[in-house]
């Protein structure tokens, strides 16, 4: 078998359209992922993967075992960040110079982990019950690291579920009628910056709010010292147990409420078609009233929005249950910002490929989801903490294609190793700005 880095046969390839051109493959001296080094700088500044190595349990002991564990974690997270969503590319990446420097010693002078090593790490070591618990906590621990540098004044939590299609005999997969496919049904909690606070893999046929407390309660517990705290959720989370929990924790909330004839009766005057010619623009009306469902222990405020659209016979109606005191129109505007959570889920699917859960066992796929979430958070930290204004609006996909996928030639000297980066989408000046912004996050050295 040829060398996975493509250097077993050093003969140059020739092109017929111009015979002066020769193609040489030097996998150990050329990388297409040089931008990962900027993410490694951010990781080192915030102490992210080192935190993971301290948290995860390893059957072996000693300093060398810990170094290997943190290297494996880095290879799992950074590989996914660069678009390698599983361990199939590990053999080739093990000799990639950028990945070897990301992983750290001893990979720098040798090679990173192979496909078989990465497979054992993800499907055997990390699937241990204590490591699954630690992995579920790790996204929040990483966010806490960021907050030690930039304490939040406000926290807005968005909870939403998604689907991860499955194929074949995968443990825990089931048909979901809402999504119309056989899948897993993971649950996510995001903050207002788009970071994944916590997530959990679930069987495909569970209700969208199933297990909400195991996901939401640890997140809420971490923010009890923050004064302004809010929660948003769609109609799947219209549950009196959730209302009572949020009220007891001092959260303001806005949750979509499924319609019924009692609610519609409260706004009957707004459901009558306006007199006169149909308007050429959308007309919106708002109402606010007190309502108590049979399963509720007390009445709560409900805000209604009614929209009459040109060319439509019936209005579009929505209800929101809330404990916020702001005007109805502002409650609706606040709830509508929940749509960003759906956008973040789309980014996770597109840029990080967190729907790639192809293991047979449920525990191994739960591990993969957590590793994808860590890769997503690292990418989002770069976007929210270290991107200059010219690139502040880049999506995670754009960051991968423009910042991570930078070609570079590696030149080794006696004391230094130089990555000679190509200047295409990210010139030297922008890369320098990114490193400067990361340097500002570094904790001051102890006196």
C-alpha cells in the first residue's frame, strides 16, 4: 500500500497540455489546512483542549498518557473543524504537517494517530459512561473559559431539536413522522452568540421536548450569577413543567403556544377580515391577555400576533406564552429572534457535518455528536472573538473554505519550522489581525 501522505512514489506527473508542467506530491511538506494553526492558537489561549484532557478519564496513568489523550482529542476536534467528519481520513492526516503541529508532541517529529487509533479512541475510550458524562459537560466548560475573559451581562438560551438521518441497522434510530425519515433526534441549547451550551443524542421517535430537563438544567445552573437571563422555545416546549422551572430560576421566557379554540376566542375581533378593499401590504395586529390551560396551576400572559397577507383568505395567527412585561410587539420581536437557532443548526449540519453519525452503536454516535459540538464551538469562538471587521459576517463554512483551507509549504530550519502560506482569501494583514485579537484574550501571566 502506498504512503498515506502520497510520498511513496516520488515520480513527478506530467500534463499533456503543457509538458513544462510537473506535479509532485509531498504530503509531509505541504498542507492544505494551514489555517488550523490560528485555531490552535485560540485553543491554547483559552486552554480548551487541555481542559478536556483533564476532564476525560483514561485507564492508563502518567504524564505521557495525558499527552496522548489531549492529542487524540485535538485530532478529533480539529479534524472535524477542517471538514473531515469521521476517522476515515486519519491515516492521511496523521502525516499532514498542520495536523501534526496542532496535535503537538510527539506527533510533531513523528505522526499523529492512525485510523485504527482514532477509532479506538472514539468508540472505546470515549464511550465509557464517565467519559460520555464528561463530554456532555465539555461544551459548557469551554464556554465558561471564554466567559472568564469576557463575562456576559445577559444570557439568552434557545432550545431546539433537529434530525440526523440514519442508514442501516443503527442502534436507537427510528422513523420520525415530523421529519419524514429514519433518524436520530438530537436536542440542542444555544446561547445568544450561537455557542452550543449543551446537546444530547436521542432516539428518532421521541418527542421534541423529551429529556429537556437533563439538557437545560445544567446550563441554567451555570448562569445563576447572571442577572438578566432569558429563554426561548418553539411550541414543542409549551410545557407547564418548563414554565414553572424557568419561573423558579428567575428566567424571562417566550415560548410558542399551540393554538386552540379558547385562544382564538380571545382574539375573535382580530380574526374578522378587515372591511374594504384588500390591502397591498401585510397588516399586523397584536393582543395580550391572561390565559390558564387546564394543566396549568396559575394563569399566565399570552401574546397574540395576527397577520393579514395580500391574496390570502385567512390570517396567520401565532400565540406566545410569556412572563415578560414588555409590550406585545416587543415580545413577538424577541421571540422571532429564536430563528437564529435554526440557522446555527443549519451551520452545524453544513460546516461541521454533525449529522454524520454512522456508527452502529448509540453510545459511539453520542460521542461523535459531542465531538462535532466541540468543533462547532471552537469555530464559533473564532468567529465571535477573533475575526476582524472585514470577516465578521463570515459563516462557519466561509471560515473553513477561506481561513482553514490555506495551502502552505513547510520549510524546516535548525531551530524553526516555517509555514509559507498562500495569500488568497486571507492575506497576511488579516491573519496578523486575527492573531492580535487572539493575543488580547490571553490571561495575564501570574505575578
